[in-house]
């Protein structure tokens, strides 16, 4: 190994993010999740090199039961809050948005779950004035994403549906 090689990837802890969860901690982490119609918003403060990610399944919490990060409006709000509590600044945050595929064929002209999930992310981030610097949304293929919280690097793989 050469002296100038970056060894930070050796010390990064790994975390798998399940649907309905969010992740934001100090330190360098590699967070992996798999998305179909669900959406993940990755937020990053480039000055502090701190990032977080959510994975929500439905666009809006309807007010019944507990407000959970299973819903986009709650997941985005809680992720921003968690990063601010760790010292990040909303004014510096950048966003990357992934998912929202139409993995289930819908009938009629109703907007699909994935499309509604994408719209919630775009609208809420616009309201918060957090720019979306990268996105890979919609389509019909699921996605596996790997997010490096300290660099905001994303590795994405599209997932072809299995033939049944």
C-alpha cells in the first residue's frame, strides 16, 4: 500500500437501511438500501462532511397512528432535524434523490405510489431550499444504492425484475 493512498474506506462502518428507517450519525458510514417504489433522500453538509439517508414507502402521513419515517413528509423532516442536531446547516445541505419506480403496474390514470413519493421529495426539498444536485428516479426498475455519508458518493445499480 502506498503512503498517499486513502485508507478512510477501511475504517467506514456499514449499515443496511430498511424501509421506513432513516440513518444519520457522526462519522463515516456506508449505508446500503434497496428501492422499488420507495424513495431515499440523501442529505449532505459538505463543510462538516456529514450525511444522512431515509427510505420511505408512502408519500404522506394521513394523521392516523404515529408519525413514522415510513411516510415521506415525516422521513424528510426527521432527517433534516437529525442532521441539524448533529451540527449540519440547512443552508449548506445538498440532496440526492433515488427511487420511485413504477414496479407494480397500475390500472387507470391514477398517479402511482412511486410518482407520489418523488413529488413529495422534490416539493419538500424546494420548500426547504435544499438543492437536489443529483437524482435517479422513476422508470420501472428498482435500485440498489450505496451511500457514503462522509463524501456523499453514491453507487447505484438498477435491479431488473425477476421472471416468475
